[in-house]
C-alpha cells in the first residue's frame, strides 16, 4: 500500500452573480464589480480594476436588496479581469445571509 495523500480542498464555489463594493482598508480606495461565484471561504469578483494580492478590504455584496458585509483579503488577481477574495472574520450576524445565498446558488 502506497502513501496516503491528503488533499486540501477549498470550499465548493457555486455560481453567484451579485454587485460587490470593495474598499481598501489602508487607503480608502473603492472599486465596484460583480461576483461570479461564491463559497463559504470567499468569492471571485469580475472588475477592470483590482487590488494587489494580499490587500485587506472591507467588502459589501448586494443582491435583491440583501447585503453581506465583511473583511476580505485579495487571494489572487487576474489583471484587467478580476480577483479572488478570501473572507476574513465574517461577523456572526452575516453568516445566515451567506448560508442562504449558498443554499440557493446555482438555482437561477
């Protein structure tokens, strides 16, 4: 029997379109974009302007009058296309919104 491989699986990303506002915590610079997917750990946002990898952000995701606000870190950037965001310390009062969106994601 060979070695056992342990895979580190990132949370499942589900299709999810919503408006996103991101504010860089250090400078206050703000950009807008649209999410294309969502997971418990983060999202991908399509935007022409991005922040560098590692940038700390305050984000607000809006869909059908509902909003989720949390801090995030830029996990990666695809120049002129968008960026992957990792959620940081999601406030407890925001978790029900995230769970509801994840349970309905992909049904649109």
